């Protein structure tokens, strides 16, 4: 269970995405042009951040988080072929992939800055004594 724990938030979010993709209509009406692309980007950015966290905690390469997120976005578009009233859209998948990639890049940058700050703090610790 300990190895699975970091992956649970990503799995739960992926489940929510699957549930929403299974619905013929969504509860939110488009509010502006390209609203659906922004929604796809946002939902998959959250998934990307959760996958980045899981791979980081599992000591796995960040490329795995990106790959899993992008593949899940593609599978979501294929899934919509089988949902009445829905259809796949390559631009939706592009928004999904962009969201995952952006979140993983931001997570990687945050982690490297955090590590650099810790290293700088450790180097200057003799000054505090």
C-alpha cells in the first residue's frame, strides 16, 4: 500500500475525467470561445501535477508522468467514440498533452529550485551557529 499511496490522487483524478467523459453532456456550459480547450488543459494540468508528484515520490523518471498523462488523454479521446453525443477531437488531445507537459515542467522546476534552496541553506548553516 505504501508504494501505491502517491499514485492514489492521480488515479482518483483520472477516474473523475473518465466519469465526465462518459457523460453525453457536461454540467458546465461553454462561457467563451475555446472554453473546452481551456477546460481540457486545466483538467490535464491537474492530472500532470498529480502524476509528477507520484513519479517523484516513487523515484521514477518524470518522462513517465508525461507519457502516462499524454497516453491517458489519447485514450480519453478514443473513449469518447463510444459515448453518444461525444466525439474525439485531436485538438482536445493537444490541449490535454499541453496541460500535462506544462504541469510536469513546472513541477520539475519547482523541485529543482527547492533543492537548490536547501543546498544553499546547508552551505550557509555554519553562518547561523
